[in-house]
């Protein structure tokens, strides 16, 4: 017997056993946590709500820090599911650079929605360089990303664990850019990327959810953004959790996932980003600087829009109308029209010309908002009746209340609940 050869064989065998043992020790974590946000739309700070101001990037960082300090949650992956960027307003580029910087610093994965597409992918990549953007059905962007939980080993050696695929979808939203068909896109992602579980996220309405559930029994969760739809608590359909996050980024959702015995365990929660969430001071400072730049842009834009009144056709304001039309004035004073400009302050948009076009009187018209000598804030009488200088004795007409007339401001994106008969009853006055 060749003892040297035998000894070499035994040594090699022991080395292989040791390598396998080491590979078994290289176990992948079996738990990870997703932190979902949506509908940020360039809103960097908490809302100005009179009850519970909520949202803001600094609070998100505070929530993420608290989450990451918990060793039981595993890796924390932040995800903006859709509509993260501002697509309106003179200061949108400033806002989007701040948003992009935030997404990159916190390691976000970002879904592209129908309103984001209004900016174009070039502008999105410019605002958020290095931030992974996703949209299924768009050949220029990846549609999904894989995570692997549980198991052990390296490469093909070992136990594979559970493959989890995060799929990003979008549906064409009212006033948004065309988006790929979400169900077709989901079907293609499922076929191209087999996995033990899927999480579907993005911008799509609730009617799309039952259709998604038909595509696969492996959907662990569906997290959507559509207009202002929200689920204050997670909902369950069969084995799939369903959550909706709208509301200008005022809410976030946490989804903790574990892979064990070839099964997924999911624990979702939804939280309001209220004052109880500690804000990050450094982010607050960065946000304040960005908002000051935005304010300068908005003020400059308003100055460019302002025009002097035409001779004999100045706006006089609803207070002047009240002397002869007290009942109509009282009715108007009780409606949201009267506080339309003030209400913009809830979302810190009171200087944004793109909002003031519908929330103030006569923006961009001769003598329209803003004027120094007369208060033209809100949707006042002359919005429909025209400038009141010279009345009386001159008679003022009015555009008839119609879906077309009112729809210039009450469109499907910003006023999705608008129905002319009910809305007219709220402001009905005169003969």
C-alpha cells in the first residue's frame, strides 16, 4: 500500500469536510425588514396640519435609525414605492435634488410612477444620481430585484434558502404620463424571475389588486400608492398582505419578513410619522436650506407673473361685494373657496404658482393675484364673475357652473371626488 498516497487522500478528505463545515457556518440571515414610503412628491417637511403635523424626511431618518438599532429585524431596506419626486412648481428641481440626495444617503430603492415619468428618466437620473430606479415593463429600467433569506453556503454549494423578489409596477394615473400595463408587466416578471415569494409595490389602483392575486399564489405583500388612498392598518386577502400609502408621505409601513421551514412569515405595520418620531437634526438643516432656495424661486416666479390691472377692470375683492350681496358673501365665507390660499400652507405650498393658479384669484391675469392694495387670496367672487371695478352700475355676468368650467381646477388628479351637483350645492348662491 502506498501510505503517502493514502495519507494525502485522507488529508484532502478532511479538507473537504472542513470546507463544507465552514460553508454551513456561512448562513444567510433568515429575517429582513422593508421600510416603505410613498407619495413624497417633493414634500420635505411635516405638513402644517392643525391637528397632528406629520411626514418629513428628518422624521423618516429618525424612524429608520430606531429600526436599524433593533438587531432582531435583520437588514433594513428602505423603499419609495412611487411618486417620490415633485413634478410641478418652479422649485421642483431643487426639491428633487434634495429628495435624490436623501434617497442615496439612506440606501433607498425607488419605484418610478406615472407622475415621476412626467419629468422624464433623464431628469430623474440627474436629480438622483446613483439611486437605483425601477419600473417593470420599461426596457430602460430594471423591473425587480432579488433578496435571498435563509440557507447557507456560497454560490451553487449549499442550501439556497428563500428567494424573494421585489417587483415595481406603475399604472397610468389621472394627469400622469403613460405607464406600462401593470398586470402584463407583473406576469412578465414572474415568468422571468422564479422565486419562493414576491412583494409587489408601485402606483396602481385598488381594482388592480384582485387581478394581481390571480397571477401567483406566492404574493407575500402588495404595497400600493394611488391618489390619497391609505390603509390605516394592514389588510389581508388570503395569504397576502395589502397596504396603501398615499397622503403626501405622512405615513410609512414596516414589513418584517422571515424564511423558515420553506415558508414566509410576514409582520406588517403602518405608522403615522407624527411628532412622537424623533427628527434628525442634520437632515432638518439640509431641508431648511433647500426650502429657502425654493421660496426664492417661487417669489421670483410670482413677481414675473404679476400684472397691473387694466384701466377700469381691476379686481376689487369679495369684501367690496359684501356691501350689496351680504347673503352671497356669507355663503362664500363658509366654503373652502374662501380659504383656498390659506389651506395651501398645510402642505407649505402657499407661494407655489402652480398651486395658486387654482387657489388664488386671477393669477397671471391683469390685476390678479398677488396685489398689494387688495387681498385676492382664495377663490373669490370675481374668479367666476370677472373684475368688479365699475360694478355697479355695470352688470357682471358669470361663466355657467359646469363640469368644463369648474373642471379647470377640479380635475381628476387634484380633485378626484369632484361631482358638479354636490359641489354646486355647497356654494350655491344668487338666482
